[in-house]
């Protein structure tokens, strides 16, 4: 061999140690660990990421799972039907609700004290029906529109209807009749409304405009100032207590709310309360998935541990010879520690990529529900923490095992 | 692509040794303290425990090996010759009594201090040689030299030439004869700075000629470094003129 050849060969201690110590490394065991670890970690970070992505559904102002507002009525009993009027909330009832720690504010629904007849027409075809109005303070509305006002000198009634009606039309009625689906804007423009108000010996016809759809309020809402004005003009002027209340609460998941309502015989409108349980349900599911992922990760960790122990066992003689040669336990451990770190980093990177791919698959579905994805930072941090813990456990085990080889038996 | 290449280079094992070598060079300069004596006080392998008089000039005696002097420990098989070496080299502790480097009990040495002893103070050739059969002759030698940076490639090749094994540079040690392996192990032993060279049956598998060459190499290396030599033998002594001979 010429001098040049010798100089070109890798005689670094690191290269030589790897050549020496890689023997007995079981590829199948490492692949087994990598796969198990990959599955475990991916499950965990995907669950974390999914939770992050879905969370806005519970926080977002306009979301269907919105639940910071609860609409309540009194339970309708036979007695109350006979006795009349007892379905209303008294001032003291309202004050009591307002005094509860979970309550932010209470809004009163007022309803019309006269008869309303509506003519609803779409492109010339009309329909006549009796109907009702309700109003409530503007701060409880989830629709804002510049036309949301009433001027007695230029009387035109703006109304907000429940989004449920549009949904019912779009997904129930239209497909069955072969009619096209309609957007909110198209409906607002196409529908002509005419209201005839009767009462107190007066009769007057008004034009109506549909200004929006509410997902919070399952009713037909008119501005509060119109309600006041019309009740004075067409109603019998007797002041009435509200029969429906809208309550803004701090934390809808609060058990005390449900308890308070049932104690006082109040009913929650629709299934808003059920929807409020959805987040709790989601949390439970995500927790279970995360626990499953963590268990798989822990098992994977033990596979690697076992593999490393076997490896160190098989290479005991070599490791001892290296120590006698003057290599420090740290230098000897480093070969295996580097291997573990490389594998764990690779698993982490692939796992994050897999998570992002799966996220790209479900994200469009969430976007269809008007939810933008959350940040991936937390999932990344979780991935780094889990892999760091696994690596740390492996490193400590390797160091301890190699330290045990320092003193040899005779 | 260019960036990628640099990244690969960064991860390549070649770069780390540069840093390591740098540290080692600094350490070498710092290790100016020499080890002057190895003393044995009333030492006895645990397996011999209970024996009153072993008839040995080493066991249960006070013995001092001094730097710069040459010693031969002649022994019969089974008298604890290899045990003695492993106690002095710190990888076995099944003995009673005290071994001390410059008066300091070696049981007090930290792991880091032992590594220093093994790379800077005592060069040791084990009887079983402790070569790595799957590595080539040169790789076995470089495994030591790369942590001490003591010999150049040229010096190592020159030593191999002298001992007639230069053509075995790239042969796996497993394919070498015992005699050839012994020569590789001897060269590896000399690839470090030292105050003592401890040889456990260094020439048991060598012919007269190679015995003489080994003796010359070891002696001149010891002279150059001012190191002491402690050699053991069960019969085939290395041809070194010793200052003192002990019967184990």
C-alpha cells in the first residue's frame, strides 16, 4: 500500500468505532422500533393538531357550535296553560339569573301584541301567512347590517330570520323539488316581504327587508325600536314580561348552569346545551387517542431499549477492549447515542410530515365549515418533547450499561 | 444542490474528529505531569486470599517500579501475572492491598483519570492482545493512534516494515497468524506517550529475530520517552537487559 492510499483511508476514531460497533446492530429491530415509534408519535401529534384545528369551532363567533348564548323558556305545563301568564319571567327571576356567577348578561325577548299577516313572494309567486315577531337587544344579535333600524316616517321593517330556514330550504326542500340551492344574498334579494299589522283598531301595511340570517336565534327578529313603536300603536299597551330570555354565559360547560335551569324549571331552547357538550366529548376523544399514541410510543421505546441492550451485550468484549485501549465511556457510548439520535430525529421528521399530509386531507373539510386550521407549533413542540424524552431515556440507558463495563470480572 | 453537499459534509464523520483531535492536542500539551512510580503494598489477588506466604517477590510485598528502569516479572502459569497487569491498568479490582501511582491509591482515580493513564502514562500490551479481528492491521493500530495522535502514518508503516508485516496493512487481523497479530499489537502499544510500558508476554509467539527487533523497538521508544518497562514472561523473555527481575 502506498502512503497516499493510507492517507486517504478513513482512520478517524469515530469512523473506526462505527465500523467496529455497528456489528450486531439488528436492522429488523431498529425498523420495528422506527415503525412503532412512528405510529405512536404520529397518532399523538395528529390528535394534538386536530384538537388545535377544531378548537376554533368552539371559540369562533359565528360557528354552529357557538354556545356562549343560551336561550331559555319556562317549562310548559298543563297548569301554566290553564292559568295563563305564568310562562313569563318576572323581574325577580331575571335579577336572580343575572346574579349567578356564570352569567354575563341577560337579554329579554319581546314579542308582538297584535296580529301580523305576511305576504312572502318570490318572482311574482306569493304566499300569505300569519306570523309573529320577536325582538331583543342589539348586542345579542349575530348579524350586523346598516338597514337594521326603523324610521316611523319611512316605515320599512327589517327582519332577521333563522339560518335554519334557509338550510331547510337548501338541503331539504330544494333538492326534492329539483330547485336550485340559494345563497343568503340571493334569497335576501329575491324575496319580497309585505307585512300587514292589525290591532287596537288600526291597520297598516309595511314593506319588509330581509337583512340577514342568524345561526344563534331560532326566530323572526325585528329591531327593538320597531317593536316598541308597533306595540304602542297596535297593541293593547299592557306591559308584559318576557317569556323567553337570552343568557350570555362565561363558560357553557359549567355544570352549575344546567343544574340552575333544571332547579328553576327553565328549558333550554333547541339543543344548544347538547352542542355545548360537544367540546367536552371532543376533549375526551382526543385524550383517548393521545393516550393510545403515548402507549404505542412507550412500547416502541422499550423495543429500542431491548434492542440496545442486546446490542451492547453482544458487543461487550469489544466495548471493554476499547475502554482498556483508553477510550472513555463517553467516547464509546457516543457511537450508539448518535445512532439513537439519528433514528429518533428521522422518526420525528417523518412523523411530522405524515401528520401534515393527513392534516392536508382533513383541513378542506374543516374549511368547508368555515374553520381555518390552527397553528402547528404546539404539535411540533409535543413531537420534540416526546422524541427528546425517548432519546434521553435511551441515552441514559446506554451510558449506564457502558459504565457497568468499566470494571471487568476476572 | 451545493448547499446539500455542504450539509452532508457537515454531518460526515470526518469533521468531528478534527474537533476531537484539536481537543486531544490541547490535552497532550496539558499532560506535563509524569508518572514516576508504581508501588505495590501488600497486594494479593482475591483468588489467593488466605495464603500466608506465596513465595512470590511481588504478592504481599512492598514493590516499587520506577520510571526509566526496566523490570522483568517471570512467572509460572497461574500465578496471577495477567491479573497484576489488569490491576495496574485499572479494569479489575479483585485484589487486596494497595496499588499506587506516585503514592496515590489507584482506587481513588476517576474514570477520566484512568483514561489519561491509559493514553498518556502507561502503554499496555495485554497477553490476549485485545485486537479487533474484523478490523485490518492498520485500523487496529489507528484505533489507538487516533486518540493519542502520537505516531504519523509514516512512522507506523516504518514499524510494520521493521517487523515484516507491512504487506498485511489491509488484511483483517482475523486472517493474520498469532505471531503477526502479536506484532500488530506491539506496534499499537507503542502508539502513545507513556511513562511505563507494560508488556504481558510480548514475545510468546515470536521467533528470535522478531524478539530482538521488538526488544530494540520497545527499548528505544522507552529511552526516547524516559519510560520504564515492565515485562512479564513465562519463559520466552523479551531480549531486554533488565535492571531488576522479580519472581511472581
